[in-house]
């Protein structure tokens, strides 16, 4: 349906014409457990007003069939008003009521009403996911964020199920005609956008609790809490810890924002085959069930879960209470939630490394995204829904959060919060743009933030900060911070203001410790720092110490030498994480050979105490080996790293997170090297026992993946493992291992199933693609041309979620230089040829191809280095 991709101008025209008041939505999913039943009855009753009597507008509904459309009491001929995914409404009155009844389809792509059958017990589970615009796959509506309304939901489902929605349940009634079926009615919500409405239904395990607080007027606010997960996962669920985190978070944000929690109840559901980390549906947040740890998880994974939970909680205010007018200002919710999630972990939990992990993980995502040719300002240009779908990226989330952290350093935390509170009061249950936020923050801080916003929010690219140092006899003279701030989209320099610290570190009794710190403002291409003159030349000068600003850092030669020889001596975890990042950026940018980064990980990884940082640098080392190290030396570098990982795995404290991290690394690296396969086989069959190590389901599938990639796992063995772990995660592990086998027929079958088949769900599609991409490069060369030939067909014939996974995942990224330059590599040339020959291809499709080309070109440049 060609008109599914709603344009910004179409949305603006519609919202200028109509005002939505209320929806009454009924969904009948009583037959969902029958896999032969593809859809369900959906009925929407919508009340809205029109500014121009006699005018026309349209509804959005992506359905199997529309049964009837009744506008202001008159039934319309369906054939006359249907236009693809739109329902035309002509002859509007001042006040209108439209009722649309149709059959909506269950989804296996995670878009709309997702249906999942649990392989552990064959039970059926439903949940919805809409952002940015998939509510129209479930019920007819005006699908854009600035047409808010009150929503009342009714769900007919099997009586034994749990059913929830945004509003509080008001009644559950057994149907007299069918006592095995019940109807759930939910209270009307407050005004919200369509994309954050939601429904959950299935035999979920449910835990209940409550939270309360005393408001400023002395009244008590009572909020019921609930947690859901699949019944088969209940033994691994930890509701007590989640409820504690939830209550502490609600205490914190309720006080911080000065606006009482507005959504009545607070349910959180952990659901299968989820496309995102989580979604901020008011009253019923949904999370990926990978946060229900059925296998051993490291402490950093629990911290990441807490961050996501608090991120979504912050959305109850930033994004739900006050919502962006259109997707251009997506950052108004995601950047704030990303910042607030980390702040919440820092302020409400016992984890002391929230900002360290933010610097090490979230900002690394932003730095990578911001160097792509498709990077964009934080306040982006989003002309249509496909562009919106692609902008849930490292810029919108992590760069935006990083810039907000910089803003807090600039205006002060108290002014930042005061402005946020006023923003909520002024725009509660409404929609806003950048100008509305700037007005509130400027008034609270007493600063005109227009220039700050132009430099930080409306330009693209990342500043790289380096230092130019003059010294004499060990004493600093003039120190100048150099800012290289090229916008990749224009080629122009866009230097930005930075409020940052410069840390001075010196050796002391075997440790590398901070001896001084200077806070300063950086602006323009060159900024002298007079406060450093006359100080002793330190062993390490760390620009952007404490990570206040958003910038890459190039260490000066002496500081780099110190880091490469003494990184493990740095006792401050934030400084250590920043130095790890500087080394990684240097490798990714081909400023230093990637093998030198691997050397640093081998030298200092064993002493890295921060488990989040350790997992990150081990993953980076694996990427460096397989993508950035030249083919001629890759096998030797990989063998050295894998041998070290195996040694550290045996040496790590039994049962420690470090032991788990090294075990995962051994398994991952063994996909490309067979030197440790005896160890892997022994861990699987129990002939090798390592004290403290739980060889649980997740680790077992990682081991099988490595064995399969080396041709050392039979189909019978993999099938037997699936019988042992007949779960959703087990099915994914099985699919990956099967597709990883180094056989041309296996690769061809995986390709056909991924590209041309329709039976794979979103999760199994990604698992199959992961296995397909594992293995010797020669096996995959025959798929380069078919990839480019299938792109338009895939994009036109699949949902945007599934098409994006195929296009991104199957791009032939695993390439090596072979006597050519990066620019003349055959895959780069073929990509450029496709882009030149398809200038009118959908913008979102071109964006993915351009980004994948950029990643490959960077890898080839690193190899050339």
C-alpha cells in the first residue's frame, strides 16, 4: 500500500483541520490461540471536531479487511472510501463520530499486534508495539503524535488469560454465551498519542504491588504496580528487585519533576520477540524479555536493565505527558529519557558506575553514528514516517543525552530542573517543539539558549579535541586545545562551545592518579588554557576529564604513551573508561593500527575491574580483529587474543563476572579459530569442569555456534540441544548455529529463507542472518550480486521492520583488502553503482545502504593503516 508512508505536510494539514477528542476501541482476540486464525475483529469509535464544516480528511488503518465505516450515523460504501491504508472521510460536520469495524492481522514482525507461541508450553501471547505509527495495524485512527485523545479499550479474550491496557481495569465479565471467554473493560485514559496506546493479552505470569506518595496538598497518590512475563519464564523472574527499583524511581522522578505521576497505574510487561529495549506506553510499559535473565547475567546487565526501566519511567513525563508535535523533535523525549535514565540509576540505586557506563557504551554508540555520512542534527529533518523509523538512533538517544549533560554543566542542574518543571506545567497533555523547551530553560537559567541550541542541536558531526603543548624543563608553557568539528553532511567546520575539565595525572606509588583538574570553556578552533601554564608536565593530560562534554579526544603523544604502558594503573574508573575510548577511536579512525588496540586489551583487560567496561573492550577487540586488522596478520592476532582469553577464563575468580566475560569471549572468538574447540566441546559434554562456571543455556548456544561455524557440530547434535532448551531463546540459538555451518548449501538455504521466505519471525530472522554471516568469506561471495538485485523487492514487499533487518543484516560487510584501495574495493564500487542507479529509491532504504557502505569503508581504511 503506497500511501502508508505519511508525510509531515499531510500530518500538518490534518491536525490544522481536526481535533480529536476520544476513542472507544474494541478488540476481539478470543481465537488468537488458533494459529490458523490470521486476524481479529477491531472496532474504533472516534469522536472529533473539524474546523471547516464540509471539509474532508482521512483515517489510517492497515488491515486485512474493512467491514463497515459509519460517519455521523451514515454508513459509507467501503469500496468508495478505502484508499490503500487510508479511509477517506468527506463532508465533515463541526462535531463528528466515525465508527470503523474491520479485521486486523496478527503480526510476527513485532509491529502492531504481535502473536507469539511459546515453544516451551505452546501457549499464545499477544502484545502491541506501535512506535512510530503501527497503532493503525490494530485499530483505525488518526496516526500522528499531535492528535491526542482519551482512549477507552475493551478486549475480548480467553477467560484464563491476563489482559491489560493503558487504563485501569474497571470490569471483567464472563460472556454468557461462552464462559471460556471474557470481556475486559478499561477506564478512559487522559489525553495521549496513538503510538503509546497498548494492549497485552495472554497467560502471562503476573506479580502485583503498589506505590504511594504524599502530594504537596497533603493528599495521597496511590498507584497500583504490576509486572508480567511469560509463564514459562516465571521461575527466572525477579519481581521483588524490579518492584524496589520501580518504587525508588517513582519516588525520585515524582519529586524531581514536581508533577505527580499522571497515569493511574504502573504496569511493566516483559514480552517475547521485542524489536526494542522497551516502550513507554503510559500505564503499561513493555520491555524485551531478554531482561528476564534465564541464564547467568553480569552485574552490568542488571545495571543496564535498571537504566532502561528508569529511562521508560522518565518518559511518563518526557514524551507521554508532553509529546513532540512531529518526529522532527523526537529528541525532546528520547534524549531526555536517556539522560534521566542514567541520572536515575546514579541517584536511586547502589551502582556507582552509571555515568562510567554511559560514557563507555551510550556515547560510543553516538560517536559511531555521528561519523556516518547520514548523520543528522539532534533536531532532525523528518519528512515522513519511514524517515522517523530510521531516526531511533545514536544521535537521537545518546548524543542528545550527552548534549543535555553538557547543558546541565552549562546552566546548572537546579536551573535545568526548574525549566523542566515549568515545561511540564505549561504543556501537560499537549505537544511541543524545540522552541517551547528553549523558552522554559532560558527563563529558568537566565541565559539565552538560542545560540547554544544552534551550535549543539542544529548541526551535525562530532568535535575531536586534541592538545598542543609547549613545555620547557618539565614545566607547561602554552597549552592550546584544538577543536576539529567538521560536519560530515556539509564538510564545513562547526566548532561548538564546550564546558569541560582537563585532568592532570601522574605516577604515584605504582598508581596513575589525578593531581590536578582545570575546568574551562572551549570554543572555536583553538582555545588557549592559561590556567595550565606553569604547572608540571603530567604523565597524562586528559581532555574532557569526567566526561562533561560530547567530543572525541586525541591524546597527545606523551599521554598516549602513558596510557599504552600504564592504563591499568589508572584507579579512577571514569578516567580509565575515557582512555579506553580514546584508544578505540584511534583504531576506528585508522589513526593507529587496530592491532595496537588488541594489544592494549590483552595487556590491561585482565586487570579491568569494571565489568561493563571489560565486556565492552573485549567486544571491541573482537570487532577490531575481524574487521579492522589486515587479513595478512589477522590469524596471528586472533590466535594471540584467543589464547589470552582462554588463559584468563581459567584464571578468573570462580563464579565471577570476569570469568563469565572471558568465557563468552572464548566462545565468540572460536567461531573463527579452531584452537580452543576441545575446550568448548568439553564444557558442553561435561568432561571439562571449570569451578564456578555455570554452563547454562545462553553459554551453551554460544559454544554450539562456535562449533557449528567450524563444521564441528552436526544437525542431530543441534536438534538434541534444542530439545534440551526448547525455549524462544533456544530456537534462536538453534537457528543461528544451523545457519553458521560452513557449507554452501546451508548458506543458500539460509539466504532463501531470510530473503524470500515469510515464515521467520523478527527474532528468528535476525538469528538466521547472524548464522549466515558467520563463516569463511569465500562462502559468502556468491551472495553479493543477489543482495543488490533483491533490495527493491524486499523493501517493497516486507514491513519496514523486517525489510530493514534484511537490508542491514545481509549487506556484504565482511570484506578484506586484496591489493586494492578502500575506494576501489569491488563491494564499495558495487554499492556506489547501486546508489547512483537508484536515486529515487526510498530515502530510508538508501540511508541503510549508505551507512553500511560507510562501515565497510572505515574497516577497509583501518586494514590499509
